[in-house]
C-alpha cells in the first residue's frame, strides 16, 4: 500500500472568522476557516498586474495549533498555511457539492504584509518540573488550563507607524 500524500503550501487571505470547535467524542479542539488564494502575475505587454481566479480552501487545524490559530488569526489576515490537501463531498440544496480541505500542520501570518509578536506556549509539564520527566503524553485531549493568558495587543488593528530610522535604513539598502 502506498504512503503518498498531497502536501501543499498556500499563501492567501483568511476569508471568514476563525471558529473553534470541539469533537463531541473526545473534546479534541479544532478550528476552521476559509482561505482564499489568488494567483497574480505581471502582464508585460499591458504593463499592469493581473489577477487570476481565486481558489478557496476550507482549512482545519487541530489541538493546540487550533487554539493558537483561533486566538491569533482574524478574518482578512494574510497567512501561509501548510498541510495535507483532500476533498470533501456532500449533498446540498442544489445537488452534490465538493470542496477542497487543507488539514493544516503549520500556519502563521504572512510577514510580507505586517509584523507579528510570537509568544511561546508554556506546557503544563514544563511548569511541573522534574515530576513530568519521562511521563508519556496523551495527545488525544489538549489541556490548556496551565497556559498563561496574555493581554491583548495594544496596537492590534491599528495602522503601522512609520519609523524614521527604519525608513532611512530601507532607503539606503535600495
């Protein structure tokens, strides 16, 4: 039997709110959102940028990554998502439907469009110290009770302020 998979990296924009869910059978958290990606190229003859068709993906993220995604990402954010591509089929009011599903293993903001602040999660086992050494981990349920609650970013949603020193450095690099 083959162990082939279709791993994909998509650069795009979050098109819906990031929603957090819990599976009913075990409480495993997962987040979902829609991701739109539009191919763009420069038309040399016309001297302008052209946009292709926007491709839409349903992104699913699991466990701790799902919690981090729901906390960190918002509709309209530019992101980079890496994961396993599959299709999902269902019957809607207008007949059979199919959608592309990206089961994300890694994702984050696209820093080409802004800046970010990274805050590492502190696991309960690291806080417990030597008592947790050698203990087997159970990934079926993610316990977030010992995680630190961080204050909201003071500048979240504000326009970036130009830094004169940074602007001079960028001008000198050109």
